C-alpha cells in the first residue's frame, strides 16, 4: 500500500497553488488523498459536487491520487484512510500561525500522525481561493490563477450565477 | 486592598490556557478580577450564565479572585474596580498584533492603567476556546484542554445541544 | 496632468491615520485621488454619502485631491483615472500580509501600476476605523482619533443612531 | 518589602523607550530593580560604569528603584533580589519572538518567577539603543530619543570618542 | 532502498527539540540521514567530531538513520544521498522566514527535491542550541533540554572548558 | 528637475531583486538615485568600486538614474540630492520590522522626506545578496539570481577570489 498522505482543504475552487502542492506530494508519497471538507461553517461558494468536479478535471494527469470528502475531525479521516501524514501548503505568516495551532492540536489528538508543511511556489504566493473569486466576481482575468481545465467553467459559473 | 489586576475575556468556555494565566496572576497580584465580556457582537456559544458557572467551578481553589461581567469599554470597568493592571495572555503573532493595538488604544483612553502580557505555557500554546469547541462539536477528546471540573458539563452540553 | 496616486479605502469613517497618509501623498504626487469603496460585502456602518461627506470636511485644506467612489476591481479604477501608483498605509504585520497579497495580485492583473506602502505615523499606529467605532459606540472619548472637523458629527451619529 | 519587579537590559545607553517602561513599572510595583547586564558577549559601546551613570542621571525622579549589575542567569539575580516578576518592553515582532523564547526558558528554570511584557509607547516604537548610537555616530540630532539629562554627555562621548 | 529524508543542521549540540524532529521523520521515511554541517562560518562551539559523538549517543534507539557530515550546498548532498526530501523543524516566525527563503532557493536550484517543515513539539518550542549553551555556560540546569545520554558529557565539557 | 527618488542599499552585489525595484521606481519617478552605502560596519565582500561597476553594467538600459555613494545618515544624502522619497523593497516579515523602524526614525529626523515601500516581485522573494554569495561560494548556479550582465564577472570573482 505504501506511504499515504492527506491533502485537506475546502478547494472552493482549486487554484494553481493547490495543484502545485498536490503535484509535489504525488512525487514524494505513494498515494495522495485529496480530502474536500464538507464543513458547512465555511459557507463555500461552490457546492461540494462542483468542487469535486473541478478537482477531478484539474488532476487527471495525477495517477496516485484519490479524491474524497470528509466531515468531522480531520484526524479521524486520516486514521480511517491509513494516512500517516497530513500535508498543508504555507503561503504567509497568517497561514503559518493558524496552521501551526491546528498541527499541534492534531498532534495532541492523534500523536501517530504527522503534519508536514510545504512552502508555496513563490509565483503562487499571492493566490487564494477567495482572491480568485473576488477577481472573477468583478470580471477580472483569472488566467494562470486556476487550472486551465476549469477556466471556462469558472467564468461561466459567474456569468450565469450558478455554483452548484 | 492591595494591587488589583483584571483578566478580561469572553471565556466561551474557559480553557486550561485561561486558567494557567489566571493562576499566575493570582500569585503576583493581591486581587485578580476575572471579567467576562457581555459583548453580544462576539456571539458566544455559551450563555453568560453558563460561562460564569464554568469559571466558578474551575477556579474554586483560587482564593484571591472575583468573577464579574462587563459591557462597554474595558477601561471603564478597570477604573470602577480600581484595577491598575489589565493582564492578557499571548499565544501567537496574530494575538500579539491585535492585543498590542488594544493595549495602545486603552493606554490613550486611560493613561493610568497598564496592560501586561503573559506568555502562554507552551503546552497550552495551541489552545483556544474555538478550537476546543470545534473538537467537542465533532465528538473529539477534550481531556486536558479544559479544566477537569467542567469536562462532563461540556460534553453533556454538546450531547444535548444546550448551551444556556 | 502630472503624477497621479490613488488612495483606496472604505473610510468608515476617515481617521487621523487615514488623513496622515493622504496628507503625505499630497506632498509627493501632483494629484491624489481618494477612492471610497462601494463594495457592499464590507457592510460599512456609515452610508457612502456620509463617508464622502466626512472625507470632504476633513480634507478641505488639501488642494490637489479628488474624492471618488469605486466598485469592481481597484486596478480598473486606477487605469480609468490614469493613476500610476496605488498608495496604502501600513500599520502592522497582519495588514502587511494581506496588503502584500493584494499588491502582488494587482501587479499580476495590471503590471504597469505600482503599489507603494507608507508606514503609519507611530502615534496613529493603534488607530483603525473599527476601533474608533467601538470606542464611540461605548461613549468613549474619540478626540484625536478622527479629524476634529467631524468629531461632533460622529458623536451625534452615535447619539441618534443615524449613520446615513 | 512589597512586590518587586526586575527590569533587565544592557542599557547601552538608556533611551526614552527604556525610561518609559521603567516609569510605568514604578507605578505598579513597590520596588523596581533596574538590572544592567555585564554580559561581555554583547560588546557594549559604553562601559558598565558609564551605563550606570547614565541610568542614575536619568532616573533621579524615581523613588522606588534600585540600579544593580548582573552576570550569569537572569533568574538567579531575580531570586537573590526576591523579584517575583521580570518586566520587558516589547516593540516589534522580532523582539516578541526572542523574548517569548527567553520567557519560556526562564519559566522552565524558575517556575515561581513570571515574565510580564509591556508594549512600548507608540512614540518610542522605532527607538533602540543601537539606532540612537548610529544616529549619534553620524552627528544626527538625538533630542527626544534619550533622556534630556544625558544628552550632552552622549554628544560629548561621540565628539571625544570616549565611552568609558 | 525506499524513501529517504535528510535532516540537516549544525547540531551544536543536539537538543531534545532536534531529537523529536528526527524521531518523527524516522516514523514516516524509510531512511533518515542526519547531516551535520561543517560550514565554518557558523563558528560552532563543539568540534565536528564532538557533535557527531553527541548525536550518535542520542540516537542509538533509531534504527533507520545514518549520520553524515556535509559542506557546500545542501542540495548537492541531498542529491548524492538520493534524498527526495529535506526536513526542517520550525519553532517560530523568525525561523519560518529564513527557512522559507532557503526552501525557495533550494527549490530553484534543485526542483526535484522538496523541503518539508515539521512544527516543533510545543514543549520544546523555546529550545535552541544557543539557549542551551547559554544556560550551561552560566551553570544552569540543562536537564530535559538535551538528550539524557549526553547530559553529563555536556556538563563536563563546560566544567573543563573542552569542546573538542 | 521633477520628482526624485533615492534607492539606498549595500548592493553587495546587485541582484535581480534589486534591479526589479529600481526598474519600477524609474517608471514612477523622474529621477532615481541609486545610493551605494560606504558604511564599513556591514563588511561587504565586494569593494565599493566593484559594487558600483556591477550596478553600472546592470543598469545601462535605465535612462533616468544616477549612481552615487554615501556615508553618514541617509536623510542627509536625500536632502543634498533633493530626493523627496526614499524607496525600499520589502521581501519578508523580518525586512518589514527593521525597515519600518528605520522609516520611522528617518521620519523623525527629516519629516519632509517620505519612505515608500515596494513589494518584491514574488519570483525574487527568496533572493538576497547574501544568499547569492553563499550559492556562488559553493559553486552553485547563480543564473537568474543576478543580472545577466554581471554573471561571468561574479563567477570569475569567486574563481579567482578577487572581490576588489
């Protein structure tokens, strides 16, 4: 079965920054599980179904991945999927603070699971799902910000105001 | 009457991190006033009554404390209670930035009152009321995160969905 | 026409910190455009009309400014107004992180426009529109926090609960 | 004897920022011990004798202080002087990180002693002994950066290149 | 051969914080190479020989590790040893900034190698080799700061002033 | 004469990051003065002559620049050259803290001069003169890190160990 890593996120929608982190995980671990949060508190713009569809289209070239959804504690999902490692991308200080606290909390709840941090590629350092949505919402150009495979889908979703 | 310190917070609910800060204040000051914010903007999960009940149960061993509620400007409460010092715990950078601005604003409004910062015990560095609530909400183990005295109460409140 | 700089913000309401940044821009650039965001997501307390009125009263001494409103992408407004530079004030780390990401995103969308950062005057380092509103809302003294010209207006708006 | 606080530092030389922190300690604690580090690793510009002389001249109005020198572990000095609290001024993030680590190390070595942090007055936020020395070294104006009482002494020390 | 990770450092000397990171790497990767820097610029207190001796004594229970020395670019060593991953422990913001820049530089020089960050166990968050040396140099108690196996060695080295 | 900006630095040596900042200044201001610090405390690797030679070769395409050297207070040079603005590039938090303090100190010493900060292009975010020197010193590839025009010069300087 090999070494399994978990890449959790809301992916609302997946950005080129997310894809870069997932790609790099795929080159290190035997299996990479992309875990999409169902947590309704975050009030995502895109439906769970749409977010998974976007991920699937964007990750077709990746052979050793599995896309799942999860709710509840992340470490429960990690345990169920035999993932020994949770991988998170880091962009900035504010990310770092929050992620560090989550990593320490998860370490307390599940000492056998490690959280590894990967630093974003500098060219995606300014990218976030919310920034992309803001640009798209104002009709700005999102080329290069999200995977090419979902560019038209995203533009259409804003044109027609349909996010499900 | 001696030297009086004020420990303000929402305490929604009190964590082991809060209790550690209060305990250390009690060893330095003659009287420690634990001031629970009524500020409705924060939309606390637990009612004011419940938050005070949790604090009372958790702080029974502390002889030189008083638990009060407050609304309005913190410095008005500090003045009314003759507190010369406001004490805040610091966990992380993001805390630091916000608390620093509050301290400087309070210094401008009430130059005679000092804000002192205490660094969290490293073992509680990842702890926050919201993290505890998230773990409890998903049925995770909260042992060691909050005072033992309120553990069952908190588990029951989530089981029965009653927070008042 | 000379060199044109854009000072964007919600200005809800303008503070002495904002005015300090605008004043310093006026001494460097030929024209300074104060651009008030109409973005409804921020849910400002004061109406757009009131925010512009407060700015007008506060900036009467500044000869080379123009006050406008904008919606949509900031860089579209900058282009339309021939502004080569966007100027932002920086107070703290958390500002810095967010503003840095915005600046890099705007640079990608409009490579010909530069974002310049000015460090707040230390005496206004703790000031923000929301802190001022909190103090005013609790009846605290706002003298020196906002331009003198709008002090009475702001106190009255809270007394009568009218922000339009 | 009352409550005793320790204000450690190299004080090379004392600045208005230092004096502000010491003044505020004096209003809270019964006795404030200003502890000047002899640690030769820091390679201070001014001799220990000169640094104490500068402090004495600057703190004549403070009735409840004592100036001492120390070497070795800070907590050993705190214990010997019955200080229950170490007080440090905080200016910025980089300060914060280092001081936080020192505070946690000291807490491990001496659990009965607390470290309290005070936020610098914004108007001294940019001040440090090394910045002052750089300005003075280049003949810049140091008025308002250091206590008025030592201004001439400091200017003369640079004029004559005598720091002992 | 399996997946190989590299844990570089000066290890002057190895602390409990270092050992915690190495232990956690050993549970994730098939082989962990502990790479001790010979870089003379850092001017380590302990000789390279002594630092390796301390590491060997401290890591006897770890079966899948190899201790090596390196000079020159870290990525050249990683490539020579077939390590696909460099692992670094993170304690604080200042670490983060420096390590982030190193990781991005290494990514540019060797795109096929990933740098993973692990967050320190909170109980070692205040620990660094230099802090330990400062405490030991002043005769303070270093119990629990460094691996038990080298405690006496380290105390003796300071007693006899022999670090080779 | 128009609007004049000053870009101070040690430029030991100039990197692609420096050149990016200078290029962007040239598009905003009428004249950009690149001011190379003679401050011997920094102990630059390259001689002042060599650093200026590298800058000259790298900036031949820039028509509105002047390269000068300076010692003493930066604001004295700014005043002498009629520069109303000092421009600094910002890469990271640690930069930010230090530069913010310098900007505030300079504002106190020369209230009529503004310091503007420009955020580095993300692709140069990991770049610094010292990182480049470390890579070059170990024989690593510096292509794309420094201006193409000085690549061979820099490689030769390390090969022959001549930096004057």
